[in-house]
């Protein structure tokens, strides 16, 4: 989970920096709308995608121990602490945050639906005008445009404002808002999502302003109209508001010009950017990431040795923070295959050989055969396949058995003395 959060955050940040530096300052709002949505969804999904070709630099972020009995010893002592309570606390905090965001979302949605149901409606160009008794700025949600009833009755709704709100409705900006609100429920702890939300909402206003200015060329008059309306605000976050982030950036964007060739070059360069991030943050295909403990099928005689060694042991399998206790005979074939061969026993010292003449080279005695004793009944063997680690219960702690110590080499034969 930690690796996923690091990867998704890095991907979100890189794409956001590219947007802020190169794309947001240009008048290419339709492309920016889809770039932001795709960047957001891409960053949250790509760390769990599998691709046949990928960069695996991020695997160095995690230490991957090798499941090899020969490399284990007293220095590999591992003390296991039960972190289940910490995980439960973290999950409780996450679920609490998700619940708060869900209640907030449903509350906002309920307010809008109550307005639609309670207040009078007027059909307008295939859309619905909801006439509210409150003195609020026009705002939209899906096909509904909310207007003050008194201003509408007096004909005080400026045509530019209606054109602005119609642009939000026709271009279905509410769909983008709903997507990001739902993502905020699941990823409420991710601060970059809130920056993306602000950028998406501001880009909606760029699009609506551009739609108005295509019909009215008087930019200055429209800017003064917006400044006149900025004092009134709407508190409904799901709705598109006329004065959302009415900053110098939004006013200056109305006079910004971006050539078609420049927009084409910038938009084209995002394709290799997404390709590089896909290769950098996706998961290698299953064939490339076989567990370290996984190997070719063992010959039958080696399987018999493994079965004989572990037959009396009780295995504790660690999966997702939980411990599952099983007898060796109850393990699945895949689990048995993943368990390494037992460590070789220490060699039995050879019996002392009879003394020989000094003039003759002494031959090394053959090593005594090594015997492998099965584990005692009830011995606990703790296995964590995710980390490729295995522990056999010691006297007072969990340790991996030490590698056998090789016998010293035989002494060199004496050099014969030549007689002159």
C-alpha cells in the first residue's frame, strides 16, 4: 500500500507540474479539461497495471530478502511485532474520513435535489430553469440552471450570464465535478486531488468565458460585469458558479491567444509523457516478477526430503497482516512448492585416521555422511510469502538456522627430501 501511495503521488505531482508550467497558461481549455481528468485517473490506476515492458527502479524502495537458507544465520535474527492494532487504527481513521466525505457529498446532493423538487421550473432551450427565492448568483448542476426568481421576473438576468451558465450545462461540466467528488471520498487523504479539483473548476470557467466571448467580442464589458457580480457567492460545491476563482489569471486569460501550432505541439508532447510514466510506475508482468522462492518443480526425491523434514511442524502463514495456522499436510501444493528446501545439517566429523609415514602424502579421509533429522512435533514455522521470509522457532525467538560451517581443508603433504 505504501508503494502504491508513493507511486500515485509521484505521478500526480509530475503531471500537475507539467500542467501548471506549460498547459494552464495557454488558451487550450478543451484539451486541458481532458488532460486533467485523464491525469487524475491515470495516476490512481497506473501503479496497479501490469505491462510487459516496465522500468523497475522503484523496486529498490523496498528491501526484498532472498529466501535462502545458506545465507541465513544469527545476524538474520528477526523479531516479529504484531502491528495488527496499528493497522486497525489506520483503517479506522481512513473509514472515518471516507464516511465524513460521503456525508458531505450526499448533503450537497440533497440540497440541490430539494431545490429542484421544491421550486418552480421553466423550460429554456431544452433545459430547466429553477427559480429560487434566494438572492444568489446563477449556478448550474447537470441540466438545471438556478436563478433568483425576482431577477428573472424583472428581466434582470444579463444575457452574458445566461450564456455562461448554458455553456456549463451544454458541456456537461457537472460530470467532471461528480467524478472528482467521488474520488475525494476514496482518496480524501491525498492533498493533490484538491489541487486538481481547483484546476478543473477554474478550467470550466475558462471554457464558459470563452463560450460567452465567442458571441460577444466586448471583453472589457464582460469583465466589468463579472467584477460587479463577484460579491455574491454560492455555497454549493457541486454547482458551477459564475464567480468561481475570479482572479487576475481568469481575467487575463480572456485576452490570451495561443496559436494552433503551439497548442498542437504541446498537446502532442503529452503522449510520450504518459508513455514514460506508464513504463515507470506500472507493475511488471507476472512472468517478470516471480517470487524469489518460486522455482522449477523439485524432483520427487527432494520433495520426499522436504516432506520428511517438515511433517511434524505447524506452519503459521502471514497474509495481509493476519496469521493462519496450518499443519504441513494441510498446506496447498503451491504453498509447499514455495517453501525452500530444509537447511543442510552440520557435517559429522570424520573419525581420526591411522598415522602414516611422513615420506608419503597423507590422503584426506572421506567426509562422513550427513543426516537430516525431521523437526520435532509441534515446532512452529512462520512463513511470510509476501516478504519471502521463513523462520523456524528457536528457544526464545524466531531465527533462521545458520549455514553449515565447512570443514577445514586437509593439511598439505610434506615435501619429499631428495638425497644427493
